[in-house]
């Protein structure tokens, strides 16, 4: 055996990314994400990882999103005491995301205990704020492009990939092989990030496939947003935009800001109801080398929106009758403050829900996109009367064509591709295209599969 990869998450789904790279001497974990979406996926977060924590020598994180970092505190709780490497902006964002995640876990356990609706007595959070603080002690930040040696025959570096602030693909030289873990690959054109950089070569490319079966339409998200907002204001409705607080929210705010400056939409209030999102925008200002926004643009964004601080404010905003735009997490409506707004507004046909991001199977966001007549929020069913729209071309992920172009720009074609981070249909469609276009062998692993590298 030379080396092998264990697929511990991020197979057949876009969540729970965890890949264990193992040689006789070393074990590295690449990404350490939470499973999200339907119940069978979420239950996987509670199952023990088939992993000997004492043998794990390092954890490498491609970017801060919860589906890539959210399981880290469980690792530390279970006794892992080694380094967790990530880029500096990822450290800043991961701190925000992990603290928020612990708070949600604790609140949910608390609510379940009070409402007595958990099978576990008492319901316990997956981890607490204390576990997160412990985890932060093990995080080490790395510069972009900087090779870090873990042993004579193992080294790695991060190279930016345009998905969110700090996000990167990983090049890992192990024994005499070069592996590239793509992380989440961004679109060629972003509103505030530079285009993804491209590796020279890879013996094995582990590639995300979120939009492996889709092409982003070429429509302008700004024009679409203008039309949607204006028609909703005309009928005196509210506009709800559930989105990932880190990344997408910033892009939406940039678009709304531009539309107002160009007088293309009325100057109605924009409410940003996500403490985490506000912190993420502050973090963005600290890493000017990692984005293309000027200080002035960031200051304008802060002036543009009203940042909600606590849940009492959320309730009072819900009571205000005048049209408003509400940006709130979570992106797939699996939780977060957006639930309160939808409870109050989803049954009003003047209102509009705009979905800007990927909606995984089993989430409320996917149910709305699929035109389900009702959705369940906090134990109660609500009829979907508000208009539902998908905002096109704003995703943080490359589509099929962009993924294929990314591979085509490698100086030397990768020798083998393993598709990860995508639902089954997306993976199959992309595998077929890669095979057709580049004649490269493509593997599509299942959960807990092991692939040997020779
Ligand atoms: Zn991501």
C-alpha cells in the first residue's frame, strides 16, 4: 500500500466534506464539514467517524463554510490535538461560523428539552461554545502559495479558488504523487473576488461537482433583481432573501447598493438580519489582498443596510408594514433568522422569496423551488402563497462549463479525476463530460469508500 483516500463525507451530497488521506506513516484529514439537509444526512453527524484520532497528524481546511469546517469541534472533543491548517481569512471566518454553529446547536438542544420533542433525554448539542474555543487553539494560519512540510515526503500549499474570502484549493505532494483537492471552485467572474487560480498538474484531482449538471444562465443577476424588487414594491410586498451569511450576502448587498445608486430601485430599507454576516463583512475589510473591494465600497455597504442585533429587533421589523428587503440566513432555510420572517410572510401573496444559492435535497429551500404548496417551520405547516424566485447566476460555484474549462487550463491534464461534493445526478453528468472531453478516468466514490493511490 502506498496511499489511500477514505471518503468520510461529501459523496453523493454537497455537505459533510471529509477526506482522509492515509499512508503507512501519515494520516491527513482534508476538510471537516457538517452534514446538512435531510434527517438521514444530519444523523451522520452523530455517528462516530471510522478514524483513529491518535494517528491523525494534520487537518487541512479549504474554506470556512460550515459544510467544510463544522465538524472540527467534534474532532477536538474526541481527543484530536494536532494542527488544523487554513489560510488567514479562513481562520477569521471559521471563528465566526463555528461560534454561530455552537450557539445554534445549544439553542436547539435547549428548545428540544423544553418542548420535550427529542428522543434523547436530555437532548445534547453536538458541541458547545466551549468546544469551539478549544478548537480555535489548534488552528494555524498559512499564507497563500506557501509550501508547508509535514514530513520529508509530505508537503502542501493553498492556492485561491474564488469561492469565498480565503477559499483555496489544496496541492498536496505525498510520497511521489501530486494530489489536488479543488475545494469549492468559484465562478470565473465574481463581484468581489479574483478568478480561481489553476494548478499546473495533478496525478489525482479531487473535484467538486455541485453544479456538475447545470449551466448558469447568462442573464444578469442585477437586472433580474431589479425587476423582482420593483414588481414586489409595486404590490407593497416584502422581499426575503435567504442566503449564506458568508459570501453570498455580500454579493447581494453589492447588487442592491448599485441598483439604488443608479436609481433603478426605490430607496426602501434593507435589513441584514445575521450577526454572523455583519462580522463576516468586518472580516473582509481586514484582508484587502484577498478581494477587490475598496474600503469606500465596504463602508458604503455598512451604511446601506440596517444590521439587526437581537431577536427582539427581528420581531419589531416583522411588524413594520412598509415594504422592505430582508437578507437573512440560512441559505437553504434549514435554520436561522429567516425562519421568523417566513413564518410571518410566506402566506402573503404580495411577498417574494428570492433564492440565490444552491438548494440541497431535503431542505426547505429546495421544497420552495420545487413549488411545494406548504412548508413546515418550527413544528407548524404554512401555505406557500408568496412568490418564489431563483436568482440566477449569483452562485459561488463554477457551473459545468466552468469546471471543464478549469480542468482544460491545467498545463498538464490531470491523470485521474475523483468527483466529490455533488449530488448523484450532478456527479454522473460531469463524469460523462470529463471522460468525453479529456479521456480521463473518473471515479465517483460513495460514502466510506476507499480509493488506493498507486
Ligand atoms: Zn463553500
